[in-house]
């Protein structure tokens, strides 16, 4: 998973429209996949660090939690209904969002497109 996140970081840096969308986003996000935790720190839309958890000392603004199988289905080039969107995962009970929901909503398109980066190639 860490390798996929690092590839997402690289692809984000190569996607100007996505960097433009995230230019006002400078936060740490907790991404929890099954029992694994990853702290993604964004600075002005760029993913500047990926740290493995768990950590009780790393503050995060919002968290997205899911299981590995659901994330794999989400990353398919044409995901099935319910796996097409992070809110689809939440609605079907395969995902959860915690923390500052307003911060997520303010940057929703950026975060959703960032999470979908592996769909465009063989990152996953």
C-alpha cells in the first residue's frame, strides 16, 4: 500500500489541474485501510509526506477509513456501483469518514480525484 501511495504522490505532482484544485489545501489526512494507518500531509495541494502509523501524536484534520478489498474495487478503471465514489463506499458500509467534515467538503473534488488517481493506470 505504501508503494501505491508513493506512486499517487508522484502522479499528483504530474497533474497540474489537481494541484490547482488543491492549492488552498494544507492539512494532514488519516487514511486507514483495514488495520494500517497512513498520515498524508498536503501542502498547497502537494503531498509532501506519507507516514505510516499508528500514531497518537500525529494530528489529522479528517480521516477516510475503508478495507483493502473495497479500495481495490474503488480503484478499478470502471468501478461497480457503490464503489465509484468515497461517499458510495460510506453509503454501502464499506467506508467511514471522521473528523472535520467541513474541511473535506471544502476540498471534496481535490480529495476525491486524488483518491481516484490509481484508476488512470497501474498504480494499485
